[in-house]
C-alpha cells in the first residue's frame, strides 16, 4: 500500500485530522490500481466521523439567468450567448417546489438566485418566500444569493435561513482564469460574515474548470481552512455558449479520486454530490462516490441542467442501506 494511504488511515481515520495540501496532492496522483483502497479508506472515514446517514436536499431558482457576472462555466451569465434567459419565480411556485422537495424525504430546501448579490426586491421576495414556506412545509430553508453585505447577512438570520451557500468555485490561484468581474477574496469575505452570524456555511465548487491537480489540492486545502459545514462537489457539465463550453468532462476515476481526497481533507464535513455527477460518473460512479466519502445528495434537477430522478437516488440509498437523515435531527 502506498505510504500516503497508510498515513491517511492513521492520521484521518484514527485521529480525525485532515490531510494537508501536499498530502492531498499525493492522493490525487495515486494510480488507478490504488483507487479501490483509497475509496474504502474514505468511506471508513465518512462512517466513523459522520455516520451512515445521508442528507438529501432539493434546490430551486428564485431568479434564473440575466446575471451580470462572467463566471465562465455558467449559462446564467447575461454576458454569454447561452440559452438561459432571465426568469423570476413567484411565491406560490416557490412553496410548491418546497412541498415537492419535502415529499422526497429531503430535509433541506435551497433558494438560489443568479445575481452578483441581492437587491432590495430580491431580499423582500426572500422574506416573503421563506415565511410562506415555513407556514406550509416542515423543511429547513437555505439560500444562495451571491455576495452579501453585513446588513443582508443579518436579515437572512432574522428570516430564519439556517444555511447559506456561497461557492468559492475553484482555488484562489485559478479563480482569475474563471471569473473576472469579482474576486475570490470578495467571496471569502461573504463566507466569513456568514460564519460569524451563526448560519451554517455551505461552500464548494466545480472540478474540471481547467485547474491542475496541484490547484485541485490547493482548493481542497483552502476549503478545509474555511471549515464549512457542507461542501457541494460539482463536476463541470460544459454549457453551450459559455467560455468553458468545450472543456472536456472530468474522467470518472479522477472524479472519484477527488471525492476521496476531499473527504480525507475534511473528515467531518457534509460532502454533497451536486451538479455534473450524472455525466461524469453515471449510475455506477454515483454508487462508488457514496461508498467513497459522499454523505449528501441534491435530488432532482439542478439550476440549468437535468439531474437524476429523485426516486433513483432514494432507491440507491436504500439499496446501500444508507438512511436519509430525518428532519427532526437537523433542527
């Protein structure tokens, strides 16, 4: 067995201390022959430090498209010739989406808006929407509204939003190649305010944005430094009309290596399957990821791409004897 796997077993599995950046890079460079052993260690770490339960979440876009930012992977940017147009969702539709999400057994419903940051109209609609959902649906409400001011952070806490998603997307050194209309440091600032407010921090990114393995390791280490409650793991699903529309899809085995590496970097974090896993991993790879460190999934569709049917994921979790986390245990 490679030395890094021995060290991972002792350091992460036994002691609960995550791998550092250099060690993460060693994991990402492991040959395919060592992948089964790596996934087993990552699964053991997940079971020991997080338990067998899987948190299920649904997401809905309150405001889709027309975003002024130039994130090169995103078809919601108003700067690219991609086929997503600006649409706002009304409150009854938002409540209905929350009901449908709860019906899958999900404990988390995330309201997302394609914006640089929320304006007064969006914050007012959020307040109305969260109030309406809480009146009719027994589900936790999360939000993802871009970069925030301190006043907006305080408002979300007052509304009862319990978790805020704001992805760093990629490592600090690669970020300027992916986004030019705002900085990695601006995103980091929002995350620090969210953390200080008492809301749970949800922060991940997208693998396959043209980053090197060294930068993938840098990203995992920076997320570990932030220590978010949850890390969504997305894999680029290239969108027509975006600057990264011709980027190759991450190879399945590389994706599984990355999942295991991120688990070994953050042994106690919720690691959530998010966008792109269907084309990167397929059904078999989705199973392998759940047996290699993943302990949460987004069910149904994503913001601008189709996902697996919720029933397929729930049947897979049942088959793997992984219980869906009960709402009462998250409150």
